[in-house]
C-alpha cells in the first residue's frame, strides 16, 4: 500500500481507477478478489486524492476517498484525518441538545400578577408550602406560615412585581430584593424565549451539519458539494442566531432598534448562505475569503453591543453579558484565524494528520464560543424576567 501511495496521479482520475492499475491478478480468481477487497478501502495520501478532495496540502495522509456509503458511514468509528473533525462537533451537538432540553424544562409557568383581580388565583396555583420552606431556609429567625407568605407577596415585593405600590407597608425593607429573587420565578410573567431557542437551534444545526459534512464528503464529488453548502449554511445560521438573544433582550423596549439590528444580521446571514452556493467558493484559494466573510458577520454585532452598553451602562447584567459576548467573539475570531492560516500543520506537514490540525482546533473554539454565548443568554433571561423593560 505504501508503494501505491508514493505514486502520482492526475487530479481528475477517480481513485478507484488509479487503484485498478495496481490490482494484483494472481492465477486464482478468488485470491485476486480477496486481495482487491482488502486494498480498496485503505487510507491514501494527499497526492492520490481526486481534485475536489484536495483542500489542505499540509495534511499529507490518512485520507478516505470515494468510498461506498456503507464504508463511509462506518468510518465514524475508525481512525482517519477526519475522525476528530466529526466527533468534536457531534459531541457539541449533543451538548447543546441537552442544554436545550434543560432550558426548556426550566422555563417558569406564565402567571398573571399584573391584575389584582387574578391575584387569588395566582396564590392558589403557587406552592405556598414550598415557598414558605424556602423563606425559612433563607431567614431562619422568621416564623413563616402560608398566611405570612401571602402577606409578604402583597406587601414586600418591589413595585415592579405588583400592580400598586405596597412597599411602604413592608416591615422587611432591607430584604425586599432577596424575597423578590426567591418569589419571582413562581410569581412573575417570564419574557418570550424564542430568541434564545433560535440561537440554540442555530448552534445545533451548525454542529450537526459540520459533523455530517466531514463524515460524508469523501463519498463522491456530488455529495461533497452538497455537504459543503450545508456546512457553510450552518456557520451562517450560528453566527446570525447568536445575535438574536443579545439584540432582542437588549432592545426589547426599543422596537425600532430591535427590528433594525435583527433585520440587518438576518439579511447578512441569508446573503452569506447565497454566496456560499457558488462552486468556486469551496476551492482552497477562497479559504481566506470564506474566513473573512464569516468574520464580517461576527463584526456586524459590534454596533448593537456598544449601543447596549451606552444605554445600560449602570446595569451589572449589561456589563456581564458584554463580557461574555467579547469572549465569544475572541473565540470565534481565533478559530477563523487558525482555520485560514492552517496553523500548526503548515509548520510541520504530516505531523498533525490525525490530531491537532487547524480544523480540529477551529471546531473546539466554535463549541467553546457557542457555550459562552449560552451563558450570556441565561443572564439575559434572568435580567429581563425580573425587570421587564
């Protein structure tokens, strides 16, 4: 097999045709078929690849090329230069699937506390015993009964949680905020979650599309073309939807700016997907342009983040989410830089064929950046649930 790998071939010649030239023809037909079956699905070197699979000349070996679908699917469990590319994003997909289920289960029930005529119904739906136990744990010196819980709800919640101003009657003014943080998840109306779940959906689509692309692209030129288009669409979807929670929850009280920023990033994402449909976009010489285009999408989010900081500079939640978003941008940008420059394999060609090459590092940084943004989203939800506009 090593002898085969050291021979050269034309880019346009299928690998199976090249392998035919080295097919052994022993005297017995059965023995020849057995040897051909054993050799046919071996990993090959870069110079034996058909042109459409040649992307990174610094990864010299361990390639799959034009394998049948069955062998291609089963290769997810074997070692080759795409194994870690497949699994880094496949594991990331299941991570975000779990986070989505967890987040959906944590969404509080919608309760109308803004109309006093519905307030008794709210109290009947609330678990007053559980709430009383939580208050006893927080304030062990207090003897709290269910009636005390009702009284606290009427008199001790900050004004933003009630229809009228009852705070003057509260004897526990120093602990109003602590009580509010305990009671609010049961008693306030949560804001809409769709921007947050849109981001989670975009992240899962991107990760699964990328994993599938790296697994199946070696099957045929046509399937490789389709998978690459799907991969680019997933990247655009992740970047676009990443800004949905940030923009929506920052400017939910400013509809003009909310619609402006969300519309702009959505249109830019669609344009990027359309540009990705051109065949020349997937060629190696356009690698830097691909990276710059996706980086441009990420940089388009700077304006709404700065606008948010100016509007809410006095809010600790705004500063905290900005810190997460800066970290997310750094991780995405670093990943794009590593992908475009093909570091570290360009320094030692062939040494990082299996593990440690640029695309694998890019995948890890993408998952880390997406998880960072998930943490920011949780801060946004808590902030807006408690304060509204």
